[in-house]
């Protein structure tokens, strides 16, 4: 037997692995993955941006954001999360002649996911008893998706410089405070864009 096989045959090792797997599954059940995408103007020198402010007006656009917001709990959570992330990136908030304007939108939608290939609603293989033996069963899972869009607008040119979108499964019809921080941090974690075509 090699080292790995000998390790796995030990009762203490199996117990430790089982405990670790249990912790991993419980963590995944409570925290869904954040899907993040972004797009940007490849001609922009993002290192030139030093200051920022909130976009004075947020009209709705064809992609669903940024939309005009008011100071709801969700707006406050998003603004707090963005302010923290911008400060951590060395960008200074300035209402007078900023380099960037930041706009955002957020929404929660009811969605469905089809699970094929014999997997149940929680990712485990499913085998049902049918006529003539076993068969695979397909599932439709209903869930709520929270989406946040963040735009960086070049204040001088009045043109979109960068857009980030983050989406994650949420528990309610609104996005909770921990979920907002997690989504916003994931989105802004992709700024500045790490692309060979972008001048940084």
C-alpha cells in the first residue's frame, strides 16, 4: 500500500475526513457561490482614477441598471459596501470634480434551475424504482437570485468605463446585509480589470 492508502485505512483519518466533509457541506448550504462578470473600455487607463463620487442621477438603462434608488435598507447596504471597497483600493471619495462616478442597481428575481442526469435537488444522485429496473429522475429547483450591477462612469468623458455584475442565490425577496457585502466584494474584487489589453 502507498502512503495515501495507508492513511485512509486508519480509523482516526477516516473520522477526520468525514468531519471535514460535513463542515464543508454545511458551509455550502448556507452560503451560495457568487457569479461575477464584468466588461470595460479597453482604452481606459484605470490607474489614472484616484477619486470618485456617487452618480448624481441614475436613469434606468436597457440592461436593467443602474436604476434610480432611494435610501432603503438595501441602498444603504450597497453604498456602505461600495464605500469600504473603494477605500480599500485607495480611491478617495470626493464630491468635487471626481475622476469617477459610481452608479448601481439591485434586484431579486424568482428563477428556476433544471437538474438533469439523475441528480436530485441538492446535488446527490437519485435512483427511482420504475418498471423494468432503475431510472434517473430530473428536477426543477425554484430559487431567488439577487443581482447587483455596479457601473464606473468616467466623469470627464461622461462615458461608461467599467461595469461589474454579481449574482447569488438569496433567501428572501430582498438582499440581506451579509449577502450584499459578499456580492459587492466579489464584484469589486475584479476591479481594476486584469486584462492584457487594458492599460493599467
